[in-house]
């Protein structure tokens, strides 16, 4: 949406900053007509805009008609699409003109030639659709995927002209199928760990999700017996690494000065000092408190190392290989304390709320790493889809 939005903003900015007359003087007759009509829709007596429209409109028509004449003389069947586009442009511009005519200036009526373009539009529409339909069928005579993709786009163009045209829908399905790189995804486990079918199916399901593209379709199983795949993608688990369970301890102390009652102030004679109200003067007493902390960190890690291997379906030769991996880190920190808890910071107090937990077993560590591995696999399939062209 952004390119369209910016184009629209630029178009509005262009018309707001440049006058219709300047557009006309620069040979941009179609834009000059559009801009001057928009001005006249607000005020149909504005002389300068009437003059621009009177000069720019026939020049815009001539410009388009000369282009059509050239394309027809060139006799290329693929030109009918452009010819139809120009005829539609001529009709739309004329319909826009009709919103402000008749116009008068200094007592004279401004005359414009009104043309019926409907017949030419229908004729060029028919010829353009026929060209794209015929060209698509020619392209589909080949089993080449790129040719069938081009054929599909031609048939899409036919649908823009006629929603129903000959057997276009059937041909589109056929071109779509023949233009698609049908790819079988398989799982290999070459690690020392035994992985169950659920693990394999979960990894393979990544290719059944959002990594399919317009022209690449992944399969876990063949849709029918004897189905010929264009490519094979092997998700190969090469190694699974699991670190040992680690417990690291750190001992430290925290101290704090806290209030511990009060003491009287005395003068040189040993008498208690008084304030201006006659009250004894007292000062706060502080004492240092200490708390010893033992902080414990439990750690364990796992890593799945693999590759995505691309094979040609006919030659069975590898065409590309990309590394993928996923990891997981288990970490749990807790603390115990001896001494005056009041001496501890708020952060350390929070650590006292945590407790030691059982380490995940190896299977759990592999399962946790699988999620990260699947994300890496998904990115790899998306980034390397060019090898399935």
C-alpha cells in the first residue's frame, strides 16, 4: 500500500504546486486537462482555465490517437492491450470533460469534438484478450515452469477483460500446477539422539505453513502415487549438543547503616543541652548491620545443528545447502541469606524469593531448542527459495 499511497500524495502535490498552464506548456496535455477541469468544476467561468482546456484537450486527444495509429500500423498482436488502455483513457478523459461543458468565453461557445469510443474499446478488448489467451496456450505447450508461469499471467490478463472466456479457468489451473515447483520435504536425523516421529513431523510442518509461495509448494507426502517432485528438500539434523548441568555459587555481604535509638547532647559542664523551647537535645544513633548472601546460578544449554539440503528432483544432485540451528539456555538463580535481612538491597531480597528447581532432562532441552531451530528453518526456506526455481 505504501508505494500507492506515496504516488497518490505525489500526484496531489504535483497538481497543487503546478498550474494547468505550466503543465500544458511542458507538453503534459493529459495532466493539464485533468487539472483545468478540476479547477473549472469549482468555478466554470475562470478564463485562464477555460483557455488551457480549450488548447490542451485536443492536443491530448491527438497525442493518444497518434499513438494508437502507430501501434495499429506496427501490427503486433501484443499491442492490443496498450491500444485498449489508450481508448479507455480517451473515453475517461472525455467523460471528465462532460462534467464542465458547455463552456463560454467572451460570448463565444467553446467547442470540443465528442467521439464515441465504445466500439473501439470493445474491439481492442476482444483482440487483447484473444492475444493473451492464444499466447498462453502456446506457452503451455512447453513443460517449462517459467513458460507456464508466464502463461498464467497472460490468463490473468484475460480475466481482467472477461471474467469468463473460453476455458480460461481450466487453463489457469493447469498453468498454475505446471508452473509450480512441487517440493518434497524430508527429515533426516544424523545426531546421536533418537528423535520420535512427533519431533520430525513438527519440524516438517514448518514447510507446510507460511513458507509456501505463489510458485513453490512444499509437501510432506506425495499427493498421489507416482507423483513426480521437481525438488527435494532434506532437513538434516547433524548434531545435538547438550551441556552438563552447572551450579555456580557466589558469596558476598551487604551492609547498611540503620537507626539505633538516640543520644543526648551535653555541654562543656556535662549538662544536657536544651533547645530554644527548653527541650533536651537528642541526636539519632546508627549502627552497621551485615547480611551474608549465597547466590546460586543453575545453568544448562542445548543446541541443534543442522542443514537444509536442496536436491534436483530429476538428477538427484544437491544444488544448495544452508546451515540452520536452534538453541536453548536454561538458567535459574536463587539466593539464601544469613544475618540481618534489613541490610539487603531490594534486588537481593527478590532473589531470596526464588528456589532451586530441577534441571530439565535432555529430551526437554532438545524440545525447547526445537522452537528456535524451527524459526531458523523457516527463515532459511524463505531466504533460499530461489534454488527451487
